[in-house]
């Protein structure tokens, strides 16, 4: 398989898996995006957030910093000047919510949700 084929396969997997988990992903984004409904977000920003949230919450093989940086680069290229800071704030909050039951624990099965952390 060529590198180009690998990139295409990876991209298809991210897109398909993001759609498969869209309901849960949207709930995670809603919990992090205070005073913003998903519907109010620009379509490109919403979809960048969805794909990056999938990577943050379901893919233990993708470091959080890489998922966030890639999302920001896409936002800078395809969205507005204000989008990157907006997306960064939401993704940073999601990345640091690791102890919340709505976030999938990295390293576990893609469909297993983390149990609340008893404190």
C-alpha cells in the first residue's frame, strides 16, 4: 500500500467513525462549548470539532496534541480567522475532561465509556 493509499484509508476511517459516534461526539462538544449550541457553529468549525473530538476521545493511537494541532491547521486553512482560537478552546477543554463519564478513555475499546472517577 502506498503512503497516499494509507492517508486515504486513514481519512475515510476518521470520517466514517466520526459519523458512527456523532451523537456522543456532539454531546461531548456541547458540554465543552459553553453558551454555544452545535447548530450555531459554522459548519466547517462544527465538523472540524467533530473529527478532532473523535480523535481525542476514541483513538488512543493519536496523541491529543496532534489531534488538536491538526484541527487548528485545518481551521486556519479552511475557516475564518476567529475559528482557530474558538476550536482550540473547545478541544483543549475536551482534552482535559478525561475524568468525565462522557469522554471515552484512551486505550480502551473504542465503544467502552470511562466510568466516573470516584473521589
